[in-house]
């Protein structure tokens, strides 16, 4: 059950307009046009919202006018329009909804005041053009503003993570998290231009199929474990938080990340292991489909899910809306896409089924490729050059990072940050070297915990994630 919020709307008004709920319109347009055309889907959603508003207001207006006269008609039309406007705001955000409302209103007035337009008359044509331009201009601005305004954080994000626990227990848990974060901070190499070992909530990358993230009321949310299980479950947010809570460092990387891209981050997540739920549900199938409130779904093997984690906290805060509030999945060592956010169903399947991205040709459900990123080149006071970055190989771990300053002819081991107390986390590396000729190609590669060198063969992110060694051309510093 999604428990999606339609804040501000009384339930009667909500029921009235449920047939035109823009959340559904948005899912529909994404389903129809896909996410490659997210902007198109969004514009279509807005246009449908305008149409719904104008139609409903017009119906209210006409019905009321026939019964009660113009003033009462106007009031009723206004009330209908307001109820719809409020519902729009609750589900698609204030600015965008306003665009829909004003656009709809202009269309409505146009229709009421001038049911027939003579396009041969200059005056009529000019007025029509002005109005259409006005509607388009306003919806355009609302579109731009709405994109930002509608992904506002949930108020819950600012409440302490363990607010519902007894004070002593909450304090102990908060201290444990603070200690882990402080230790990671201390272990960070502190190289200029590379992020720390823990990404802040703001800088943690974000990949969504939807332009407007679900806004979920945790108290109305449940997670079901369904399908091929002996004992189907329905778990509440409270149940989940009362489970065997742990804090884990987990790194995520998107399969669509560029070889040396930035869609790779690490955080300290608070949640419960999934195996306790599975033990209770007693699965009979070998595959699963995780389903989310934004109509996202990803299918993979039950064995990968067994090691999974359900997070409701991030870096000591309540899980932010943009990272899946109230609950998201983490599947150790696998590409980011199966780390489903806004999770609401774990369906056990007898046979493998494609997820959202696999239906579009991606192969992003498996373990990550090994990578060493080269994120900074610095010129030191002592004349040496310093370079550094992060390396990640999922649950295989990083054993070493090697750097070459002669284009791959000879290799030297870089200095690594200490391993975090984690099964699925990145490490930082730094390498400093003496002055080089005018221009030099430097290359880096990681060696994973099984002793395997990062694959040299270059490939694009599509369909199975990027591979190859990061190469950067470095100029000698002029001093
Ligand atoms: N419900 C839902 N879960 C999702 C996605 C999504 O669009 N919807 N995107 C996935 C992808 S492709 C990645 S890489 C990760 C990114 O997680 P983040 O946005 O918290 O960094 O979330 C995954 N989980
Ligand atoms: Mo992704």
C-alpha cells in the first residue's frame, strides 16, 4: 500500500477528484511516453491537469447557473475549482498546479465569454493568439518553477531518526551513528578535490524515473511480502523500525554512470536486514520483483535479496524523500538500480521477470564492475603532482589501486584509505609523483579483493555498466 500523501485535501473532496488525480496522470504519461521523454510526460501531465480543471469548473459553473443564478453559480464554480486546485497542489506541487489552474481558467473564461470566435476578424484572432501565448508562457514558467518546488523535502526529514524511542535508547543509537561517521571522517585521506568517505545527503547522487518523487505518509505505508511465499506479510513502518536495527556503510553506483563519472556515493544507512522478513514469509520461488510507489519495479534473484537491507535512515537522519522515504532496499554489491526506493512490495516469483530498466535493454541487476576513479589532480608546493579518487568493487572489496604515469607501461601502488567496517563500501586512493615531462598520460586501475585487475576492455555504460581504465592527460606545472 502506497500511503501516498494528498495533503491539505479533505477526504470527501479527495474522493470527488480521485478520478483525475494527477499522480495517476503522471504515472500514465510516464508509462505511455517513457522516461527518456520525462519532460514530454511532464508537459502532458500539465496539459491534462489544465483540461481537467477547466472541464470541472465549467461543469460546476453551468450546473449552478441553471439552478441558482449567476452569483451562486460563480461561487459553486469557484469552490469546485478551488477543491481541484488544492488537490493538484497536493499531488503535483504548488507552482505546477498553479500553471494548470491559471491555464484552465483562461480557457474557461475564453469559452464562456466567447463561445464562437470568428478567425477572419483581426480583433478576435489577435485576442485568441494573445490568450494562447499567455497560457503557454505561464505554463512554461510554472513548469520550470514546479520542477524545483515539487521535490521539496518531507517535514519528517527534519525530525530526529529515533524520535519514537525511549530517550536513553535514542541517545545510544545516535551516538553509535555519530561515532561511525566520525571514524569515517578521520579515515578520509583529505585530498583536495575528492569527496570524503561519506557523501553528504545533499551531494549523494540521485537517479529517478519520475520527475516528481512520491510523497509518502509513513504511518499509512506498509510493505508487503507477497507472491510465492507460504506466509504473506504486511509490515508497517513501526514494525520495521522495531526490528533488529543496524547501521551499515553501503556504496551505490548507477549502471549508467560514466567510467569516470560521479554517480557513485557512499552513506551510512540505518535499517534492518531483509533475511528476517524472508525467514518469516518462507519463500517458495527463486526470484523476486521489488515494486515501488512510483511504479518502478526491478526483478532479480532471491539469493541476492537474502543479503539485502531495508533502510529508513541515512547518515543519522530520517531517510530523505529523494532517497526513498520511508523505506528503500539495498542489495550489497549490485548496481544501484535494484536498490529500490519508496519500496512497497517484495513479490516472490517462480521465474525471473524483467524490471523497468531491463525492459529497456539494460543489464543492471547484477554485481558492479570494479572501478578506480581519478577525480582530482593537484600540484603540490614541493613540486610533486598528486592525484586521487575513489575505488569500488562491491562486495569483492578493493585490495589495491595502481597508477601509471607512462600511459600504462609501469605501475605503482597508490596509498589507500583504511577499509571501512563494511561489506560493500568504496575506498579512497592517493598517489604523488615527481615532475613529469611537458605532458603525460596517467592511468589508474583497481585490483579487487579476489586479486582480479579491473577490466581493461573499454565499453559504454549501456547495457552492462562502463568498463576500461580511467586515463587522464596531465600537464607539468609551470612554476
Ligand atoms: N522507486 C525507485 N527506485 C529506484 C529508482 C527509481 O527511479 N525509482 N532508481 C534506481 C537507480 S537507477 C539508481 S542508480 C538508484 C539511485 O539511488 P539514489 O537516487 O538514492 O542515489 O536508485 C534506484 N532505485
Ligand atoms: Mo541507476
